[in-house]
C-alpha cells in the first residue's frame, strides 16, 4: 500500500523540533496503519488510499502508545474484526478504550513509583551519627549503655517489650546475679 497519508500529513516546510516530532509521529502512524491493514484484504475497501488517509487523520489525535496498542497484531483492532476489515468507527472505539486503559495504567504506575519513593525514605534507620554501628543504634534506641554479651537484636527487642523503660535496670540487676534473662 502506498504511503500517501504520510506524504499528505507533512505540512511544515522548515525543520524544527516540533516538525521533527510531527514527522516522527507521521512515520509511526504510517507504519502502524500498514501493520493493521496488512491483516486484511485490500479489496475490502472501495478506495483503500482514501481509507488509509482517513485512518491516519483519526490516529493522529491519539498518543503514540494508543496508536501502537490499537494497531498491534497482539492487542489491536484486527483481533476483534472477524470477517471484514475495521471501519473508522471501530478503530475510534478501540482507540478510546485503549486510551482509558493506558491512562489508568500510567496513573497507577505513577502512584506506585510515588509510594516506593516514600517507603524508601521510611526504610532508612533512625538518624544517628554517620558510621554508627548497629549495636550502637540499638543502645541509643533502647537507652542502654551496652548490650550484654550473647544477646542479639531479637533478644533486645523481646526484652524491651517485657521490661519497657526498665531494660537497663534489668541488665544491671542481671549483672549482679539478682535475676535471669
């Protein structure tokens, strides 16, 4: 099929960032239309070239992701047209549905990224001097002078739950042999 739509759609004679972006989109649309229409017989259309131009004008109103989604053999409108090639109305309907889905997906992705950034900040250890050891952080968190030998972080947390603010007193009394850990 001729690339008549691509030739007709290029309107800006001077190259600029906008016209280069427009030309890239025009090329994308022309390529995707060829992909879409290659799934159907050419004689399904009274005037295939005019249909091609109209389809290009319709697709130009949508984002690149919608255009690719709707014309892809894996996700496109050709998967729903069983007996004949798609009409302009069917392509527009598919574009509208794809725009809603893709917009929703991008919104959820943005929310997920924002949540990950927020949680990354929450994961950081409580503020303390740079290079502070884990044992020193535990001492600072639970108001301890030192962690007794043989105890690990889980033991400290368990004992802190049992003794609360009296954890250091518990360790002091243990060192004197008055109580058991």
